[in-house]
C-alpha cells in the first residue's frame, strides 16, 4: 500500500513541512557547530544521490500502476477459497497504488460483500510494509538483502496473521467486525472494486495525464521526506555516540530486538524515512535483527496504516491488528538475526 498524500506537485514549504524541518536542522547546526555544517550537509547530499536511481524507478513504477488502474486487480485477491485469498492478499498487499484514504472504501466494500476478515487482515498487515518505492529505497539505504528479507517478512506476516484470524473466527469471536458507522468513501475517485486495468496506459490521453500527475506528485513527496531523512541520518551519525546505540539495541540476543520493536511502534516513521535512519543506527552499532523489528513495527503502527484499520473495525480487531504487528516484527527480527 502506498501512503502518498494527495497533494499537488508544488514547492510550498510550511513550518511543519519536511522541507522546513530539514532547513531548520541545518540552521541549528550552523548556529551551534558551524565547522561541522559542511560535513553534515555533504553526508546528506551524497546519501540522497546514492538513492536517487531507486527513487526514479520507484516513482515511474507507481505512476504507471496508477495510470493503468492496477487497483482493480487487487480485488481479485478476495475471490475464491478463503485459504487462497489469504495467500494472494498477502502478496498483493504492497502492489495496490492506494493512498491511505482509498483503502477505507476498498476494505469497507469488501467487508460488505462478505470477504473474510482473515484475508483482509492479511492485506492490512502486509500492505504497510511493502510497495515499490519502499522496496527500492530500503535497498538503496540498507542493501538488497535487507530489502528482500523485509518483503518476505511482510508476506509472511500477512499469511500468518490471516490464518490466525481464520482460526479465531471459527470460534465466532470475530463476528460483525465493522463498526456500526464507518466511512463509505473519501472523495478519492471511483471504487477500485470495479473496472479493468489498461496496462498500455499511454494509448489514452487521460491515462497519460494521470501518469504525469502521479509521477510529479510522488517524486516531490519522496524527495521531501528523504531529504529530511538523510539530514536526520547525518545528524545521527555525527552526534549520537555509537556506544549508546550499542547499549540499547546492539549486540546479540532477544532483548535488543524486542526493545527495537517496542520503540518502533510509537515512532510513527513512514517507510520512506525509516531506511536512512536505520542505516545510520546500524552504522553506529544497532543489530540488523533489531533494525528489521524496528522497521516492521513502525510501519504497521504508522498513522495512515492504523487510521485505515481503526476507522472501519471494532476496537478488539484493531487491538488484534496491533498485536499481530508487534509480535510479527519481533519474530522477523529474530529470524533475520539468525540467518544473516
């Protein structure tokens, strides 16, 4: 699932924007540590440039999916036998070019049509963790081994969570999952439950316009968040003692992984900011298993991901979603730490 905001591709910095945060941090460095300003700035610029090829490819891919109308394909994941739905929903979770608000009418429509909660939970758990931009940005910051492992963890978490919900649902504990009143729509356009994709989108002018608009919007979105992320990484590497990182989330064992997952849950870092920051933390001594747990827990608990779940289902199911997210993050961290 892609959490790109629905904004026009214009450079309009505000005091709360990532552009303003990046500039403000550099101004603080200039005030309090002017001799180090060049080092911090150069680190951030070089880190950004090293990821640029991944950003361009990811933006092109997601714009093409949006222009082709790939959302309609995802609805096919919720057709057929329940076991098949769980597997396919887990795989498709990161491929749908939805904004966070578009997920609400999509899932509510599926629940109304009788799609099993197990498959929907599989989709919910995997979708915040994998999408084309996240995959390439993670690979650029932490390497392909980490990126592929995170994608595998996303699919695995979706499958395990889906089957667990299926098992619980058989007892009747998860009947009537929807809230009595929930959002029927958000003004984001027609429901992705209908329609057929046109993969050769360049043949239609309207789809070409959609591609250009999505490319510019998403490029700006990623650029502003990654610029802030790499400035934060530069500050982290420059000013946070490595021995402090090692004491908290470094070394072997279960405790650093559990700590990272519990810290990652309330951090609310989106999947585009987290990889550069984790690159800095691992350089300072954070274990790779802890980095995996932090990233997965943070993605599942991100504001857009939680809002999509909270807006639709009753509190017990929302709590189950968070519980599966943090336990899955710890499990993924432990497994990754053992196999690397």
